[in-house]
């Protein structure tokens, strides 16, 4: 996959998921972005995985990345809302090898046509 395609997928991930969540933050209020609960730097297996995308606004997002007490509280609320099975699913996904991805497969997953892209 090219860097251009990866950039397009990053943009699509934000736009499509915000629409799917009706621009509502999981923690209340309007959502302005999709936060990767498990860092996208942890691997391509999580980068565009829809369950890893959490709808938030900047007020909620910034403390999480700052590692503040408020951010930790936000993360704990997200875990409680999403549940244990969700977190276990993310951990399983993280362990999958995503070496040879196809742009079309990832986009189909983001759009809800496929369960996964790996």
C-alpha cells in the first residue's frame, strides 16, 4: 500500500466513523474526531480497525494524550462503556499480522462492508 493510500484511509477513517457515530462523543457532547483507543503506532492491525475508533471532542481527547488524571478517568469511562469483550477484541486484533494490506479491503471495512481487513 502506498503512503498516499494510507493517508486517504486515515482521512476516511475519521470522516466515516464520525458519521457512523452521528458526531456524538461516547463521553457526551459533540464529537469532532476519532481517537485510536489503542495507539495506531501499535501496528497496522489497529490503525483502521473500526472498534478501535472512539468518538470524542478535543476537550476529552487532549487530556488522554497528556496522560493527565482527567485523561485516565476518560479512558476508564470508555472501558466501562465499551466493556471487557471489546478490550479483549482489540488485544486480539493487535496480535494479528497486517503486513500486506490492500487499500480496497481496508476501505470496505471502514465503510462497514467487511468485518475486518486482515
